[in-house]
C-alpha cells in the first residue's frame, strides 16, 4: 500500500534553526524609533532577554537549538507528514497533496515551537513573569504551557472577540496556570483609554500587544513574548520546514508549491523559509502565503513603516500593513487578524520572491469540512485558509492534468473552535471583504518617516 504517514525518529529533530536572512538578496530593513533613527539592541532590552535580541538581529544561517528546548520538543516532535490520499481521491486530482500536522503539540498548534524557546531564554535571564497577547488563543495557550514548563508566571491579554467566542482556549491557558484578561482590559492605561472611548470595543491584536508591552516595560521582573511577526519567532518555527525536507527526502518527493496560513507570518515562515533556501539556490518552488479577505494585509495593504501595536509603544517596522489602528471584523478565524505582517515575509513578498492570495471565509470552512470528511482531522479555522488555496490548486491540476506535488501546513486542530463550525453548518457565517475606503482611512495614520 502507498505510504500515508512519513515519520522521523526523535534523534532526527533538527539541532539548529534556519535563519532566512542569510539567503535574502537584500538585508532586512532596520526597525526605527519614532524619530526615524535605527533602533539598537539596547532599546529592546526592556522587554526581551539579550539572547532573543541577538537572534532578532542575527544574519547567521544556522542558530543552535538549546538541548533543554529539544528535550521538551521530544514530547511531540518530530511532527508527522501525511500524504492526503483520501483528499486527492475526493477531489479527483492528479496532484499529490501532502500536509505537515502541527496539531500533535500539547497545545494543539505550531505556536509551541517558539513559546518553549522563548520561555527557556527568559528563564535563563532570570525573568519571573511573561506578559503576552493572543488572538484566537493558540499562542496564549502555547505560552501558558511553556511558562508552566519553566516555572514562569504568564499573563495573557486575549482579544475580546476571541475571549468571548473561544472560552475553551481560555480554559486551557488557565489550566496551565496563566491569568487571562479580555483586551482591551482595565489592567493597563492602554486598555482603560480604549474602553473609555468605546466600552464595547472588540479589541485587536495590535491593542492586545500594546497592553502586554506596557505591562512588560513597567516591571523589571517581566518580559514580553510575541507569537508571530518578529524575526526570532519565524526562526524558531523553521523546525517545521526543516523536518518536512527530511520527510520528503525519505519518500523521494519534493513540493512544487507550498501553502500556509498567514496572519503575522510565523506559520508561513516556519514551513516556507527552509524551502526558500532551496529557491535561493535555484530550485523551482512556489511559496504561497494565504490570508483572509477580511484582513488582507499582503494583498491589499501597503509596504511602509508602521507600529507593531495600536498605541505606538513598539518600534516601527517596514512591513505590509493595513494601519496600526486597523480594527478587523469579528471573524471566526480570529488568529489571522493582525494589521501587519512579518518584516521578513513582507520584504520577500515586496521583492517578488514569494506569493500571496486571500480567500473568503465561507470557502475556507467548506474546505475544512471537506478535508475533515476525507482525512479525519478537523482543522483550526486558520489552517483552513491554506487547505482552501491548496485544494483550489489541486482542482486546477484536475483541469490541466498536471501531476504537481502540493504541500500545506496544517498548523493546528479545530477542537476548540467548534462554535465557528457550528455557525458555518447552521448557515450563520458570511463572507466579508474589507472595504477599500476603510483600509484607506486606517492607512491615513501611518507614522511619518524620512
């Protein structure tokens, strides 16, 4: 019988992360302070340990993974690569479809791949508390787990719309010992100011980041941890793509196209960047970031310097952005709601080295249900975006007869997202295409640089 699961031994867990900066044709744009001057490592020391700052600015191709981190990775890594035989048959496509399943982690998503090293480096630096944000809850639960592993207190500012829609994600965080606050909250000045303006504010990732950064900057025993966007986060996630390359080699195959959901960029960067190293060396592989039409950062945003948070507490970074005061609608695939994108992903997209598409909400749930009925795994709503784009390409192969090899990252399971599936199955979800005039209004407040 043809092989379905392609597995690696624990001894094959990568010993180093891959840093895409080493293979980018142009160096990354430097983060700036509000006065337009480059931000040095010292400016980040108020909220990050020096070991993470060094990774953030590194151009070394390979960064070693500490052994205590690899020891915890052994709880769930290497994650399996699957050949989706049943989905291929259901689509009637000549394409081969593979997916890497990150839902095997204790928190059920890929986010643990960076929460564990971030907790480790903060513990090594003598930090006692972590303040962070979360959208749909995957990052918050992953950070809560990692904090428990290393004895750190964790405080999570959860975007209010997700706090209300996803109570079991909140329960996961609390089970692992974290405190969870609906953002905007009364815990910070940023939150109090937002609620004073609008007591029904649904929140945004940018606002939750502001709250967490404000708390971290105000206490010497507290640092900030981020689940996406920054260089060190994407670095940690490359363990996904590094394992996948070993797994494809085991079966003598290689993807023609790679798809991953893209909100802040860690999901996409984690699976695609190790293959970008091959692309930079001349390999013909297409790397496709998939985002929602309701938060179309790459496909409708502008490439400009902007704040990473709503209150303007972070350095300004060059990225595709919808504006730092962008307020996304209360979509159910809530983890892809960030106003900006990773500076590394943004630069590669701006230079035409990767691709991006946006997909509508109903089509993503249709794809997720079809995938679940064929393959058995119920995907996280965020993962459904990659599944949709991959399925669309597989159907194009059906029309053309091309036997492409397609690969997507199944970044997490949807077991805590069934309320969204309930609404989809009941016909209570709608598509939302963010209005051009609303995007223009949000972009009018970009910081003036240069």
